[in-house]
């Protein structure tokens, strides 16, 4: 069995789970509604190679709400604009490249969302969000240390990409 990794396609708002070179699953996601970037406080989704640093929520009920990575109750099932609880499971990411080395300090996670109807469009505060059901699959598939690669849109120029990789 090959090592598992998750590829986040910002342009298509898809996450693809690979085992070695074999595509195992594909998921609709949302990345940052403010776009991509590595700057502290930007609420943008980082790009590049990252790793799963820590995992939280194993065995918790499907719609568990987390505050500061601690379970605090169950989501009531209502989508509310302006509210985006962290649901079900958390995989905390850390940067593996110089330009995204602040990712863990920015609290960038893979986690479940209460806005499943908006998956497929950028709608997060910088994290990569999944349906509560799909984040359980990701949580079970990935281990601490596994790679998560966030691929920027192909429409970005080389100059724009270079600038993003310098920003921290």
C-alpha cells in the first residue's frame, strides 16, 4: 500500500485522495473566500506542500462542534450566514515549504462545515472545509505526517505565483 496524500485543487474546489498514484476518492470542498495566500491574518488559503500535523475528534459524533479544538456540543443543523463552526473532525496543517511555514500558527485546518450547500465554491475563512461525512473519510484515511498539497489556479501568472511564494 502506497503512502496517502491529499491534493487540494483550488480552481476546481475539489480534494483528491491518493494512495500512491491511485486516485481513491474525490470530494467537493471550499477554500478561502478571500482567495489564496500565506500572509498571517489574511484569511486566505495557503498554497504548496503541507503536512498533517495533528488530528482531533476521532470517535466523536458526526456533527460535533469544536472550539479551540475542544468538543463543545453538537451542531443544530442550521446554516447561518456569518457563522461557520468547525465540525466533526480537525486535521491541523503545517507548512512544509518556506513560504507556507506559518500555516500551523495561522490555524489552517481540514475540517467539516455547516455550509455544505456552498461546497464547490470558495467560502471558508482560509481552511479547507468538507461536508461532515467527507471529513470523517479524510480523517480516517490520513495520518500525521501525510502530505496535503494545495494547488493554486492555473490562471495565475508565474509572476503572481512567485509573489505568493514570497509573502508570509
